[in-house]
């Protein structure tokens, strides 16, 4: 057993099973760079206010730099008996620079230290995910532009409802992912708060300068209440909730890709590089990537629920339970990052089967609403028009025809108001292009939405660049 930095009052060695059980090093070692950066800022602050002298500060800072390089080169030994990343680094510092290392932890606790590390990690994770969401948004806008002439059935209840532009459908996802990006932007405000100096829970007797530490680590604000600062994991819950919602959106489009690539729909073909075959059925090409992404959504929900459950009912302030926050957080960041990266690569390579989409949009009475609107415009009350068109559809089904395949005589036997111009009106393109309400599917409106989307992307990119700049 290595000497522990906290074992002054202990007369017995820690049970080995306890060491292994309570160790979090396998999980929190990925915080090493933030831990070291936080310690370096802490040292500088301690020296500035005179709690340690300049020589001690430079010994500590140099030692921390060497440890960082050791970890990066894979020369650092991790050991369960040292519990967590904080203890590993401090113990190694003691071996490296001797007794001066014992001053590093002055005016600090692991409770505020871990709160700082996680916030620093989450700043990077948030910016990385926003960057990916903007790239995904760009991919949707590019596809919307490319396929502006493609018509697809729009569905409600998974029944063909009304024809829409494929671009309109794609831009619906653009909206969802931009809201996700905005939710991550919004969470940033609450992540970007510096907790160090809260110490164990009550603050510290040393004359520290928290604002200086914050400035050195590029935090614009410091936490207001020391008890809250070491207990608060709200910002992680918010992050996981945004991540979960983003997975919901990925899962919904995944489901559509699975359906659309099926033989039954035949609307799209997924790229070979993103599909797999069956070990027994030679004809199969399976949509594994959308399926797996749909499946991984459950994992990220689990991560959110795990943290909510861990926090529920915890008394103030820090409790060891909170060590369990990191595994779900890291899992969610990794999962969401992978899923977004895959989508960004896969989307532009999907083959669109324009004819199949067009054909589906022209069959199945997707023009019934427009015939009712036509009659309403000619003076028939909408409910009567709805009933009349219902009868026409019934007749058309019986005769295995589409509405626009019925003769004028047949149509007029249901409503004398119907004239020859109806055949021009009941085409998918006309049906689409008459839906000129703001946010509607008319080509003109979708082109406007593409232009607005591009502008919004540029604005968000600029906002992201500013956050990157402020943080570094
Ligand atoms: N490894 C701990 C965590 O992740 C750090 C804080 C531990 N504090 C303590 N008093 N044991 O939460």
C-alpha cells in the first residue's frame, strides 16, 4: 500500500477490496489535463497572494508540467490505492519535487477541485458538440439545396398525408438540431462558473483571490455559495438532458432511414460503407448505423436518469455518491460525439431514389385535402367539402383509381362545382407550391428557409468561435 495523503488519523490500512471498490481512477484519469491546469492556476494564485513563495510556485508548476508529460507519454503508473486523479497527481508531485508538494493543496479540497475539473471538461465537450451540430446542420442545408426538386409523401400516423418537398422534411431536422445547439449554448452560461476556493464546503480561512484563479482559467464568474459550489451537479444534468434530446432527434431520423431504405419504401439507399450484410442471407444489406444510433439513445437516457437518481435526496454538501457522476457523463459525451460524427459522414452519401418518392407522393389520395379546399374556395362550406371528397375517395378506391384519374363527369356527379382546372390543381408540385404560409412546404418558402438556415449557421459559428476564444 502506498502512503495515503489523508491517513493521519487512521491506525489500520485500507482494505484492498475497499480501495478497488472506491477507486475512480479508471474513469477520472481522463480529467488529468484539467486537474493539472487547475492546480497550476491555484499555485500562481497562492504565490500572488503570498501564501507560498515564488520559488515554491515554480517548483510546483514545473513538477506538474513534468507529470502531464509523463501521463501523455504513457509513463505514469495508475494505482487503485491512490483513489482518484487528484491523489495520483499530488502523490507523484511529492515523489518528484519533495516536500514543497505538500503545499499544493493549501486552501483547496478535492471537493472544489473535482467541481472545477468537471466544469473545465464540460466546457470543451460542449463546444465540441456544438461544432458537430453545426456541421450536421450544414449537411442538412446542403442536402436541402441539392434536392429542392424532389417530392416525397409527408406522413401522419405513418399514413401518406400530403406531398411535401424532401428538402422541407430535411429542414425539419435542421430545426431540431439547431435547437439542440442552442440548448448547449444556453447551458454554457451555467457551466462556465469557477468553483475553486469553496474548499471542502464552507470556504477557507486563507486570504485567497478567487477572481484571480478564475481569470487564469478563463472563467468570467465565480460561484456565489461555497456549499452549492461543491454540491451542484445541475449543469451536468442539463448537459445530459440536452444530449438526450439530441439523441431523440438522431433516433427519429434513424428510424426514418431504416424505414426508407427498406424494400417496402425503397426511397433511399444507404452507402455500402455504412451498412453490413447478413451472415446467412446473401441478399441483405442492413441499416446497422441508424439502428445502432437508435439503440444508443437508450444509453444516453440511462446516463441522464443515473445522475438524476444519484442526486435525488442527497443532503448538502459533497457526498461520495457524487463520484458516480462521471461515468454517465463521459459515456454520454462519447456516444453523442460518435453518433454525430457518423451522421455527418453518412448523410451526404445517402442515395435518393427520386422516382420512388415521386410515385409514392402521387398515389394514395394525398391530394384529397386540396380537392376539399378547391370546393371550399368555390363556396362549399369546408365540412361539406370534406364529406363530399370523402365520398369521391371511396369511389376512387373502389375503382382502383387516383382522384385525378377520374373523369370530369365522374367528379361532377359528386360536386357540380368541379371544373376542368382541377386536373392542373391536383398535381403534387401544385399541391406543394400552393402551401405558401410561412414555414410551409412551397418551393419558394423552402428556398427562403434554406437561405435563413445558412445565415443562422453563420451566426452560430461566430458565437462558437467567440466562446472558443474566451475560453483559451
Ligand atoms: N473522486 C472524487 C469525486 O469524483 C473527488 C472528491 C472526493 N472528495 C472526498 N472528500 N473524498 O467525487
